[in-house]
C-alpha cells in the first residue's frame, strides 16, 4: 500500500523556489533542499524527481505566480503610463527592502543557467515573450487611443520596457542599488512613453 504524502506539495515547491532564488541552482545542495523544505530526501526525490527537475518546477511556479501576476495587471490596465510607473515603483520598493538582494528568480536563472540549459532557456524565453506581448498590446491600445505617441513602434517600446525591468532586477543585486539610481532609470523609462 502506498504511503500518503505528509506535506503540501505547493508549500514545498514555494520553499524550493525561494531557496533556489536566494542561492541559485549551483549554490543549492541536496542537503540544503532537505533542510530547507523540511522533507526527507526520499520524499523529495519521489515527489519532485532530481534537483534539476525540482528547479524547473520551481521556475515554472515562479513564472505562473509572479510573472503571471504582472501579465494580468498589464492586460487589465487602462492607463499604460500609470501601470508602468506602478510596476517600476513596485520593483524599486521590493528591491530596496530585500535584505538578501535576491533580484528576480527569472533573471538570475537567465544568467546562471539559460546559456547552457535548453529547458531553462525555453521557460525564460516564453516568459520574456509573454511579458513583452502584454506590453505590446497595451502600448498599441494606448497609441490607438492617442495616450501614447506613435513615434516609436509598439514592439520596440515593449522590448525596451521589458529590458528596463530586467536591468532594474540586475541592479537590485549590486552595491549601486539606491533610490536615486532607481528613480533616474524609472523617470527616463516613463519619459520614453511620451515621445
């Protein structure tokens, strides 16, 4: 008779995500996972497979919950400038209050693993495209309504916004992280939407 699991998989997956987010894939040992997740090694492997599979599930969980929330907010927006300003300010505030300087799990994974891991790269590429496409749709809508000038292509602006978010997330991991630097970047990014 199979034993029933004595833990909540979603809760364990969230803990794994946070552990990988903080330490990275290479910096997280199997023992770190056992200790951090509060389950036995056999339960870990029986439920999630090996460390790589757990990492992939953690990254997909992050994408669904964190990036998904961002995409929903963009898609529901009626004012692109206010939405972009709110997104950037949220990133700035999260970054300044994060004592661990974690940055973004997706960006961290891009730098650490995407160049040499096709599965990770595919998740990151899909995430990038989804966010870029969301920005594209709302910028296009803003241009049609006349709230955003048509001087730049909506696709170019959406790529710029996504890359600005990525840059803010990388900046969050450096010693240059301070409100003035963040505010300068956000101010220029918002001004680009008005040209």
